C-alpha cells in the first residue's frame, strides 16, 4: 500500500466515490459474475482477458467464465473481512496517474485498512463528456491482483 506522501493529491471523499467503494464490496460477494465484471475498469478487463488468452493458448480447457470466477475468488479472499462492511475513510487519495484510492477499515480487535482502487472512465453521451467510476483490482506497481 502506498504511503500518504507517495500520493499526488488527497481530497475529501465525494458521495460518488464512497458509493463506488461500498458498491464494490457488495457486488464482490454476490453470486452474479456479470455484475462483478461490469464494475471493473476497462484496463483491468483488458488485462484479465489478455491473461485468459495467454493461459488458454497453453491449456485449451480453460474457459473465460471460470477464469474470471477464479480471479473474483482471489479478490474476495483479500476483502473477506469487509463482508460486514467496515468504516470508510473521509479522504480519497490520487496517484499521479489519476487512480484513486478509498480506504475501508475492517472491524475487530486489530482492524486492517483495505484500499479500494477507483479509475475514472470518460465517455461521450449526447455530445457531452461524462465520467463514471469503475473499480481497479490491480496493483499497478506489480501488475497483479494483490493489494
């Protein structure tokens, strides 16, 4: 996890950012795999598909659905202590690349902080630029699904 001084900017958390982080935890533990897929940022979807293609090349029995399910299971293991929903930070931290981190505090005697990565995705709708926040499960420093 990055230290505060490694972030380019720290601001007050917006309602949209808070809802995106809370929604991620909720969707992560639902059974519907398509909802999990739909909250991921396009960059992560591309990475997952690329990994799938590379693995499928060497093992034709691998199916995309099962591959994504396995990734979701790994992410679930990381965030399992937050199933009962922990406390959420009042700040959002930005990297110099524009990725945002919202921290959720687990519960218990020795609570751990869990970062949730948010990526802004911009699109054009009716000739206007709009933005939505999607989830990033990758730690860009190491290019893997570990936080």
